[in-house]
């Protein structure tokens, strides 16, 4: 550990790895994409870090804004070598939106005709629901937004005609991932949050978000640890707008992983770069580190 720096009078401490702060926390909430893996491979040091936390009896809850249910995320983690025995549980924004749509009272209020906007990999989120999935916005009561339908675009401009039609019809949008961007195979692309932001800028009025930075995901994640002191919980994430802002709103400490979505802005990693980016987002992590390693 090196010197403590200050951003907006809030101390932010650089750490070289999780070991340096592990004794201060009993439970870790850890983001998946950008922290554990990049969508195609596990980051160096991640499995070893999870193994060390397991040996120290420090449960890890994977807290993801992925627009998929926990079983799909478990399969994704397993594909990159992060097996279920390395973490306690998974909770995702996709799981939250699925349970919301599984409520008859919610569908009675919203309508049961849904239009799916997103990639094939997240389409399993539509399964097992009493929703009539339609192929045309003309027949839709709502839109489920899980991200860009095809490829890994850097912006949502191709979706403008669709979103403008939604605005004209004032169709509600359920955003199953508030993230603006994500790293996929080392390349940056938009997430569902960027589409929702564009929809709002075009005049969309009713947008419902699920996941970080909203505190409901944090609250559900800690239900298995009733009575835990929040000062003993650490959020580990790579995104200021969701991971760090969500932890701050929930009242827990956070560790920013600099090698994730902000890696370009935070390179070379120093107190000056952290200060600049943190000031831009008006939110401060408790600690920062290059990667999720022991």
C-alpha cells in the first residue's frame, strides 16, 4: 500500500491486492464483467484470489448487471474457468427483472405483450414468463431492453428509428442492465443502459431500471447475511456509475478495479488519473487497485 490520496476530501487508498484489506471485510460483492472476466476469458490472478478468499472464509457474491438469470451467469463463469465452488452465490439485474415480470399484478398493470430488444445470448430471460412476446412494436405493451441486438456497437445510433417509434407510442421500457458500456473479448461496446439513456434523450418517459447503482440489488444480495454490519461489506467493481455509485448509495465501502471499463482513462494508474475520473463521475471509491488479485 502506498500513500493515501484525497478526492473531494474523501480519502481514497491505493492497494496492491485484496490481501491488503481482506481482514477489514467479511463479505465481498464482486462484479463479473470487467472484474472477473472480459466475456471470453478470465483475468489473470482472479481464480487465485477467489481461492484465497475461500480459504479465509470470506464469501464472495457475484453481483452482476448482466441481463441474464443466475444459471446463465453461472454457465458463463464456468466457461472461463470460474467454477461455482469459488463463490458463494450470484445475483443479477436480469434475475430481478425476471421476478418482476413473473408477478401477475405487475403484468396486469403494465400489460402482458412484450417486445424483446437485445442479443440472442440474453433471450433466455424471456423464458418461463406469462408474457406474450410479440414481433412488432405496434402490438407491444412494453419493451424489455437487454442491450444491442447484434454485434458489439460503440453507440446506439442504429436503434434511433426504433426508439423514435417507441417515443411516439410512449411504450414503457424495462432496462435489464443499467451499464452504459461493457468489455466483450477485450473490445468496448454499449450495454442496455446506453440504449435507455438514448431513449430518454429522444423523449421516452417511462423507463424502469434493474440493477446497480439502485440499492435493491445490494439489499437482496445481503439477505443471506442478516444482521451483518455494512462496514464489513466491500463492493468490488470497475464502473464508477454503477458499482461505485451503488456502493456509496447503499452505504458500503468500494474497491475500484482500474483495469476494467475505465482502463484507458486510468492509464497510467496514479493518484492524478483516479482524481480526474472520480471527479468527473462525482463519486469516490474507498480504494483502487489495478486488478482483482490477491
